[in-house]
C-alpha cells in the first residue's frame, strides 16, 4: 500500500496551499496586557487576545523546536509567528 502512494503523480505543491505569514507587529509581552476580541496564537500553551485581526478563517500552524501546534481560526485571529 505504501509503494502505491509513492508511485502516484503529484497533484500539487505545499507552496500552493501553505504560506508563511509576516511576523506580527504585536509582541507577546504586549498581547499579555491586551483584552481584545480576537484570539492571538503564540507558540506556547497560552492563547492571548489582540485588538485587530490579522487573518480570517485560516488554519494556523505554529512550529517550534519541539512540536507543531495546529489551530483552526474560525472568524478572525492574530498570530505571532506562524505558517498558514
């Protein structure tokens, strides 16, 4: 079964569906003090908030040295450093 998978012709490239977003201008230290209406995802376990959205309805993948975290943003969200 695995051999069949690797013999298949590619139907796309990751670059067609994944993009690296610019790093947020909002720093994590600043977001800790905000009480905004939009979620602010960081690589740690906390989910903070921010005042202005940076993304809308996009899955968010936040890699760090140990693991890859996946968040599904329904509506608007902010992020610190990630791939969507």
